[in-house]
């Protein structure tokens, strides 16, 4: 098999570079671990994308709107990988207890899934963890035929035989870890010993065998799902060589990455920049919502009208306004060069050129005599960015929103309330000064 010959040659090359620098090896293994967690779970239907998976594992950021179960699958799988890496370092033997312990780590807790009874009726099936199946888990193929795995009654004996086969293989002089790891994966899948998680467990066990013999893990990519399952189906009809070759091809890619890393070279793959951008998007989601609308003439004009009219109405209804004879509203707009007053009823400006706009609210002629024509000025200022706008009150930023969101009545009330408190404090100060006279 061509891929196996290539993998063996790359393994020899890798061995000449050992020991690998500690920091480089950590960097390599982090890439493998993140890729492994994402792809192995996504193959089985997990909804977290690569950026969400990486954000969860590196920063503890959960993905909004994604099922809690999907997060548990990722963290459980990551714990299982870390445990297996420790077992490799400790030269732990592969046993049935090892496999059941791994399954327990992977799935964490029992849960229920939808199922169909033999009579075709919907039901619920309890998924146990760390224990062999107690009910059949055969599957229906795309042609409508039933594909049969080992029965619950057969499973213990078949698992015992699988471990006997493995222990005999690894003691043979011509032992080839690639052949044995790939075939172990396939034999395990044919038994399907657990209620759920068999695919993920099989891939972890395959990689445990490879890593025990100083190979990097194989990452079966989710975009290659069709080829992976096609290779398994060829093995089902007697062509296991096709499956072994498929695994070897993926191992070649992992060996090439590890050799590049050992040489201090770039280990990023062609699609890794897309993964990094996906991570950035996920981290940005945890900080703030993205804007769906950009600045445009229609957006700006609507915003100006909403702000001016709603804010003016709110100010007029404010009880502090009753303390003055009159209130003047000065509407202004700024572009790159000028600031000029505007008449909202005859607004003839290029909205795309507007950088910001605002309202000066002048409270004139205090009604109570003896205050020397007391007046007060409030300034509401809106800065227009490319995808969002910010509202300032007397120089302090209070609100930032994407253009898809209008200022609500509650926003207007909040802005006006804060300024009213400042206004009230101003009047109280003037009263206190008057009382001291």
C-alpha cells in the first residue's frame, strides 16, 4: 500500500528529529488536539463549528444558541484525549477496563435519545456510559437494508476476542502499528459495543495505538466524511485494505505536520486561516453583537428623524421643563468640514457625508423670580460610525448600537432621565446659593 510505505518513511524522518523542542511539541499537540476534538465530534453531528470549539476549549466561551449537550460532547472528548495522552506517557496497556473507562470520560453521564421500536413506533432509549450495550444498535442503510452489529449477548465475547487479537499482534516481530491501529478501529466499529459514542471511541483507540508507538494521531476531517464512510463500507464487503490505506493517507498528513513543527516551520494548513477567523468571530460574539446594516443615506435620515422628534417629545413631557418659560431646540449636523444648523422640515443634506449630529436644548428664563434669568444647556450628540452609532450626553458616551436597532422609548427615557438628574442638581445648587444670601 503506497500510503503505508510513505508513512513509514516519514516516521523514520521524524525519529531523526527527536527529541523535539518542548515548546514546539506543545504547539504541535495543541493543533492536533483542537482539530481532533472538532472533526471527530462534527463527524457525528455535533453543531459547534471550529471557532466555537476552539473558543470553548481555549477560553471557556460557550456558543450562543447551540445545545448544551454539544458543549458537553466537546469537553468530554477533550478530557478523554488528555487522559489518553497521559496513558501513553504512562505506558498503560490496552484492556477492556481501559476502553470502558475511556467511554465513561467521553460521554460523562447517562442520557436519553429518540429511538424506534421493532414495530416502528417512536420511543426513548437510555444511553449508559462505560458499560457495554444492553439493547441492539443495528442501523438502517440508505437502501433500507438493516446493517447488523454484534448483539448485546455477543458483545462481551467479541470484545474479549478483539483484545486477545490485539495483544497477539503487538508481540509479533513484524508488527506494523499502522495496520493494527486501522484494523482495530474497523473491528471495534463492527462490534459497536456501546449504546452511543462508538465512532469517537474507535478513533481515540486507534490514535492511542499509534501514539503508543510514537506516531502522531490521525485526524479524519469532517469535510472528508463521505470518503471515510465509503472506506468503512468497502471494509464491510471484504476490502479492509481500502480502509487501511485511507487511514494511512491521513496519517501521512499528520506526520508531515509534525515534521514541519519539529523543524520549527509553519504547521498551519490551507484552511487554518479560515479556522482562525471562525475563532475570532466566536470571540467577538461573546463581546458584542455584530451589525447587520451599514451606514447609508436612508439609515441616517431615519435615525436623525427618530432621535430628534422622540427626544424633543420626551423633553417636553419632562416635569423639569415646567420650571422655565421656554425651551429652544437647536438641531445641528457636522460633516468633515462644517457644522451647521438644520431645519428638519426641509432637510437637504447628503446624509452619507454626515459624521455626527445632535441637539442643543436650551432652557431659558427660569420662572421663579430672583435667579437672574437662570438658564441651562443640555447637549445630546450622536456619532455615526460605519456599522454603528453612539449617543453622547454632554460628552459622555451612553449608548452604542448597530444601525439595525433604533433608539427605543426606554433608551430615550434613560438618556433624558440622566440629564434631568444633572439638571436637578444644578438647580439645587443655585437654590442653596440663594438661601445663603
